[in-house]
C-alpha cells in the first residue's frame, strides 16, 4: 500500500495538506500555551492593558489558542482520523465503498457540495484524478487544497516518476509511514543512492541491550537524549548536532531523558 492511498481521504482530499495534520503548527501552539502559563502572562497582560488596550483581549486570545489545539488530527482519514461522525465517510461505508471516487454520483453529491466554500473545485478534480490514475498514484496531480493556497508547480511529465507537488528535492515526511522496529523507537525514512534520511522519535521505553557501533550524524529537533560512551555520558538537547563515528571505540547506548526525543538522522550504507 502506497503513501498516496494512506493520505487519501474518503472525500478525495489529501490529508497531508490539511491544516489539522500540520504537526509543527500544533507543537508551536502547545509550546506557546505552556510558556504563557509558566510566566503568568495573564497578569502581565492585565498590567500592560493600561497602556495598550489590545492586551484587554488576552482572554480571547487564549480561547482561540485552545480552540486551535482542538483542531489537531493525528491520524489520516484512512487510519480512522477526522470526524467520527463524518457524513461523507458514513455514506461511503454504508454503500460499501472505500471512497467517493467509487461512487457514480459524486459529481452531483449534495454531501460534497458544501466543501466548495473552503476547497473550491478541488474535491471534484481530485476524485476525477483518482479515478483516472488510481488511488495509489494520483497525488502529484491533486488540486490546491484551500482556496487561499498558493499555486503549486505543474506535475512532472510521463517520462518522470511522480512526486509530491512535482518537487524532486523535498522530502515529504508527512506522507511517509512510521516504522517501529523496537519498543520506544519509531522513524520515517527516505532512501536514495545508498543514503538514508530519517525522522526518528525515541521514548523512555527505548532500551539498547547491546553497545551500538554504528556511526550517526544528526540534529536534535525536540527533547533531550543522553548517550553513554562506556561510562562517559553526553547529553544532547534541542538545537544540538551529533556526530558519532563508527567503530567500537565509539560504542554507545542512547536513552531518552524527556518523555520523547525527535531527531533528524543521516545514514549511509554500511553505517
């Protein structure tokens, strides 16, 4: 099963383009909420409102911030995410269909019609592309997701392999599946010409039974990780790069200090 299928919603939209799937957005909102609470910004806003009336609306700002966080959708439609009472998905399932592209009347469907207010003609366009090219190979031909979305580059020609939005140098981790080889570790990967780029997440559940002698080059995006080099410990925090050469002289074991740690790792064959 390809990533195109996993990212294809029942209505024909591409889940990775939806704002509710934007993980960096919600991570930033959560961090902002925590920082505002930690420094008691509500008290500061009350004080500052005497000279700047905009701060009188800080309570409304917090309410909007909380509302933004409720929009987050950690799963794709295919994985059961989105609204549990979605009438479009309920309709398709009731007909025994895996998506609206299987329905002979999607062009005049009254359930899809309200989506034009936000997505314009993209839903209809996408469904036609899915019908024509198949649910596993259509996504590079999809329309712009929102009415306000900037136009994308044209799809590559027939002599070029399809890629998301016609980009050949961009790695779209949002559309890639998670792999979980051991408890406490999961990653998404992109491989090309013997090199591999991984977005990896570690939790406290991850335990290395043996000393790792592979080399690692990477960057800590979030969290704190401790690496034990045979009784010498080094701590890496968000913003730190790491460069561990291969070989037993640099044998190591890693463990998450925070509940989770996110890293970007670069590997090569044999490393």
